[in-house]
C-alpha cells in the first residue's frame, strides 16, 4: 500500500547519487545542523548512538587536504577497519561495473592507469567539496559500533539530499587515520569508519552524470514460509 511518506522516501533513494565534483560555496551552518539533527534519529544497538562526527570546513579543510597529499605520497594506507579481503562473484562484477561506468563518464579508457590514479586521488581533495564529515565509533564497540555508524551515514546522505545538498561517502578517507587524528583531534579511543564530503553539486561536471544500478530485490532475499 503506497503512502505519501513511502513515496517521499522512495523518491529520495532513487534520486540520490554520489557526487564527485562540488561547487566551492560553503553551506549555511543552519543547513548542516538540520542534516545532523535528522541523522541523529538513526536507530542503533541498545540506542548507544556510537557515532561521532568531526566536520572540517574552511582553513581546517585546507590543512586536511594538504596533509592527505603528503601522506599519500609517502605513507601506505593503514585504516582502522580492515578493507574487504576480496570481492567475489557478483560483488566483483558490481564493483567493476561501477568503476567502468564512472571512467566511461569521465572519458578514461580501460587500462589507462595514470588517469585512473589521478581520479582516485580526487578522493583526497574531497572532490572540491566545501565540507567533509569524518564519522567514527567508540573503539570498544567493535563491529557493532561500525554497523550503527553505517546506518547513520545512510541517513545523513538522505537528510542532505532532502535539503538539496550533494554528498559522497568515502571509505578512502579512512585510509590514513593518523592524518585525521592529527588534524581533527580525533582520539585513539575512536575507530574511524569513513568520511562524507558534501556541499552543492557541480551540475556540469561529467562525473555527476554517472549513476550506479541496483540489483533486483529478489536477488538479495531468501523467503522461508
């Protein structure tokens, strides 16, 4: 049974996308606070609400960009949470489809490793976004705290989209937790989960014309009646 609330949520989910080029204009603080207030309603295990969000803008964001550029040139990645051991089967297929689709939109030919590397490095300039949110969990909560943070990230993205704010969630920013701790003052008792760059989208950039696909829901569900 369709309802206006369902239609609104479905519309947000179907139209939100990962923005990979932003306009430089900063958002009003009141807009960011509305996003945060909505995302705070995220459900969590035992209502622990383990997420903590450090938001960098202006001169702090410039320092963070500079520190990332130095780190990626001299330091191997060492995220708090281990990367996936491997992408198998359909998960690898979807990953490749996503990567190839983005590169096609950007005019990057298959096998052009130099151009691919340049595009990957754009992660660490936050794609020109005027703001970035770094999401962390209490270290003692382990995987369950990270799962709760994942739910928070999803709601942050939808809350932002509902206000006309573009976003891109970025696991890549968690590659260098030492940089984030030094620049943002994040304690060792926090597990850094990911970042979210956000602002107003650059509608003319070809990366923002790219959209990912979604599998049929039936492929993800097992019914046991």
